[in-house]
C-alpha cells in the first residue's frame, strides 16, 4: 500500500498536481505618470519581485479625461475574476474600472463617476476595492478634496488639498450606491487600503498632514468592513515620507509595502501583532520605477499564464 501511495504522489507531482494550488505574490503597479497603464511583477517569498512582460504594460488606459492609470488596485473574487480600479486623472470626478479572467485579456474599461453630486470636488485619488461575500457587493473607496468642507484641517501649503476617504458600493459596476464619507478623523488622509483580520478589518492610511509634516502610514481597525474605523495609530513607517500602502499576511506575519516617493523606491515593514513593526526595506527588491500598487496572492496557474504570454 505504501508503494502505491508513494507512486501516486510521484505521478501527481509530475503532472503538476498541487503546484497550481501553491500561492505566489503578484504586484500590480504603474510607472511614470500612469500613461502606459498596468504593470505586473511576481514574487515567491514576498521579498524579491520580478517584472513580467519585460516590464511592459498589460492594459493601456482609455477612459476619463486624462486617460491615466495610476494606483491600480486589483482583487480576485471566488469565481476567478480579477477586478481592478484606478486613478484616471489628477483632477477628475470618476475612477477607472475593468475586469479580467487571466490578467491578460481585459473587459471594456468603464469610467465610474463617483463624485457627480459634489460639483466642487477636486479629485478622486487612489481608489481601492474589497468584495463583501456575505452581501455579494463591492466596496470601493478613495480620497477626495472638497474645498471648504473641513476647514479645521485646511492648510494653504498643500495647494488647498484637504482629503477625506469616500466610498460607494456596487454589485455590477453599473448601478452605484450614493457616495458616503467613509473615514474622517480630523486630518488630511489619503491612500486607504483594507485587509481582513479574522472577523475584524485593518485599514492602513496615509496621514497627509503638511504642518507639522507627517506623510506617514498609520493603522486603523474596525469590526466591520464598512466601519467605523478607529483613530489612527502612531506612524509605522518611520521618518521617511511614505504613501500607497498595500498589505498581505505571509506565514502569520503582516507585510506592509509602501512607496517611498521622495526616494523613488519601495519600502516595507512587518509585524506579528499590528503593534510592533520592523523595517525590512533593505531586504526587499521591487521593479525600478514602480509606483503605488497592490500585492495579492494568485495561483501558480495564473502566474504560468503570465510567464508564457
């Protein structure tokens, strides 16, 4: 019997059984100003990320006024579909959306007008997306400045920008809910990203306060995907200016990657408990010129399709 079992495992390994169920890490990002669109890289250890497609774009943006694809955020739902949202321009009232089964062939791009009820809204930056399996709907959230809305935290040194996080829900990316204020703790905030932690949720945000300068990543928590989220923690990213956090849990350790945008490179911190953080920026390798992206888990099968494109 032992010989039969051993032979079975050998045969299964030779045909690739199990390998396609192994997880690898995929990084979605943009370069430059986002003109050429979606870039991808992969990693097997969460430390070294290697470019795919010779670092050429997989999808060129064609929606919005500016037709950019900045801050691409990708998730995968249980049916295998990848859903992506992105910043379509610097001064627009909508965001980009597209879907794909393989990250190579994409649906028609849509422009989701999410701030049409706020005619003075200046922007829609760094949208992110999460899927609520229980309610079978998507939560999309982003940063917007509405001049005069939050006067206590306005700062002329920030060119009038004073962001808060707003959100909508949708089941089909056609019908959108009313836009809601999602996160406001009295300070200028951008670049929110949410990851589930057991029955609770963790949201990483960038404190965009200019005076005194913050420009760092902080942690907030909630018992619900939809909030309310707690007041922010102390900074977890040190003194250098950081933005565009993305997080994933690897072997019971939280990894938070972020864009050190003034240094034009990526950084990372890790934690076992979301309270004590270790800087591992000197241990990671990201593609040169990579900007604000998302790290997700994908199967070996998905990666092999990309490698064999």
